[in-house]
C-alpha cells in the first residue's frame, strides 16, 4: 500500500475557503451595496428636509463597514476551516499558504467591487443626487489607484488580523488571543513611553509614515504569526 | 512480507501532567480493518490524531505508510480522519462538502458519496452544524468511505446512528474492502459486538496504555471466562488472578488472561460452573475494569 500522488495544494485550500460563495462573495458585496443604498437613502432624507449633502466627503463607511466583516471572516477561515482542511488531508503549510491566497483573492474582490462602485458613482454624478459614498477623502477622494490600494491593503490586513487571532486560539485556546491583545497593547504603551520625551524630534519621522506602510507591516507580522502559531498546532 | 501501514514505537503523549498515551508500541498490518477499542478517555482520539498528523507524540516515533505523518504532505494527503466532533466551515452544507472534498482526495468516489447520502438520508438544506448527531456522523462516514484514502480513520462513526444506518455503514465498509482501493481502516467504537465481525485487527487501550494488540481472533483466544456460583468459582480459580470480576448476587463471572488451561473445563462442569471463550466486547470491558489503570484524559479538551 502506498501514499497518494496528489499533494494538497494551497489552491485546494483556496477552493475550500470559497466552498460557500455566499459567505465569501455574496455578503461582502451585499455590505458594499448596502452602504451605498443606506447612504443614498439618508442623503435623500437630508435633502428632503432642506439640508445639504455637500461636505460628506469624510464619510469612510465604505471602508469601515467591510473591514469589520472581513476581520470576522479571517478568524472563521482559520478557526473552523483549519480543522476541516486537515481532516481532508491538508498539511499546515498548504493551509497557511492557501489562506494567504484567500486573503489576497478577497482583497482583490473587494477592491474591484469598490472601483466598480466608484465608476457608477462618478458616472451618475453621485448617485443622481450629488452624494459621495465611495469617493471619500479617506480613500483618495475619487482617485481609483488610492481607492483600490486602500481597499486591497485594508482587506488584506483585516483578514490577516482575524486569522492571527484565530490561529492563536487554535494553538493556545482562549489564552492565545488574550496574549496577543495584551502583548500588542503593552508594546504600544512601551513605544509611547519611550518616544514621549523625544516627541518633538521624532515627530517629522512619524508624520512621514504612510498609512500603507503600517498596513503592509501589520499584514506581514500577522501572516508570519499565523504560520508560527499553526505550524505546530494540534487540531481541536 | 508487506510493510505495516502503521508503526508506533514507544509513543507517549502528555498534556501537562496528564498522560494520554503511554509508551505505545505496535504495528498495524496493511489492508486490515483495525478496531481501536477502550473506555472513554483511554487515549483513542489522541492516537488517531497522531496517526493523521493532526498532533504529534511527546516522545516516540510514528510511521504511517513508512513516514512520520506530521507535516508530511504526501502522508497527510493519504489519510482521512473526520472526528466525532468535527468542525466544518461556518454555514457549510452537504453540497459544499461534496464540492470541496474531491479536490483533496484523488481517489474520491462521487458515485459512492451520492449513494451514501441517499442511504443516510442526509438533508441538503441544513447546515452541517445544525444537523442531528446521527446526520453529522453520516457526513463523516460519507467523507471517509468516499475518500478511499489509503489510511481511513473513523472516530466513533456510530454516534447517534439508528440501527438501519449502522447496518448500512457496516455493509458499505465491508463492500469497500473489495472495491480495488487498497486501504487500511482504523475505527474507534464502543459498539464492539456489532463491529467485531468486521475487525481483522484490534488495539485495546486502557488508561493510555496499549493492553492488547493483534489479530482479533488471536486476541480473543488469549482469554477465557469462568462463571457460576461465587464460592465454587473462586475455589476453582485458586491462585489465578482474574483480569476482571463481576458479581451479580451469589453469582460471579471471572475473566482470565491467557489460553484456557487444560482440564479446567471438566473441573468446572463437575463443580456446576461454566467455562467459555470471551467475546471481544467482554474482553474489552474486562480490561477496562482494571481499576489500577490511570484514566487518560484529554487535558487539552
């Protein structure tokens, strides 16, 4: 009797994560569409009351709304899919790489959907009433490159954060996520304590930091953490 | 001689101060149906996890299909283990499982999976986590049998199954032995009487220790029972130490390890006692009644 020839690949894990398309594709698109519908509805109400929707460019709901669900999605994709993936014969390495592919695919999906919404918003002159939903100052004020990049990195980061918390739970139980939360908070406090006496001198350097640098750093740390937690994890 | 499908050498697994498996050494031949038997907390699930590469021993060596399964992609891909409390992705329904599983198991038999779904009357619209206990066991059986994985492990497949479903599983398991897919099947169960006919090989665990291992008929042949009025039975037992003693009123049933001694049958009949072979279920129950054995608990649970 011999082992099989087929090695479970990260693409197989990607297929597992997208096994239920409603959860991965349907709901995120519903959230994005829901934000548009709700924002337009509220704007109509404001206009009917004699108000104005000008100045709503600071509305970042298109980004925040989808990120909350995406963190939960990232956590689910590890907490419940990891045991099932291994039950089907995946190695931990294939699972982590497949999960990375999943996060990238999800980020691309949301970014493309956001760009489509931006296109519609521009083409309709702000959903026919001049309201800005996607064209937010937070996401580039209509610059498709900035919007696409922000959504791409935001979703990638959110999936990775959810994933690393779930991976810590798989490995260490409830102590895992708690440890990450305490450790991260402690690190931030220490950084603040160290930098506060020299705030004036480091301020230019801090101000020079681009948000996307932080997103890339957090994503990288979370992905490495996910692998380190899962590579020796037992299935619960 | 064919290499064993599974080889365990001095395998122990500890969770903190709890020893779930204690120095287990044995081989499981290739191509057999192997029963993993013992009481709750005996270490069965821990052993199955180690065989599938879902966990690894604290000490000792494990070989499945010739290699350590932990993070060995080819070996892990050759093993199917669906746990009795298997977690599935949120909102997964049966159709999602049937869509995904063939990607993971190269020998997946879609026709068999469809037939099993019909046999077990598994609901299509219910999410798996909302299925009844028996239906969830059915899903696990569908995955295990249809995977045709070279090493297929069933963790308590009978949980919650009705009598008809249990018979279907037994029939399908028997049929799977002749479907041309060489495979070794390991299954844990407490319904030993129902499964005994299907088991070629057994491993009996008690308190994390392997207390019996071998071909089923050899294991059961290495024990005998003496029963009848307590006074006469204990007198005939003499200095032999039973592995279990069961009293009901003035009657006693003693189970002894080893082959039945010559002449003891005639002596027993003369004393109004009965000497009989021990069924696998009685032997496992007797071995589990050993109060000296520590209870191995899954500390990580």
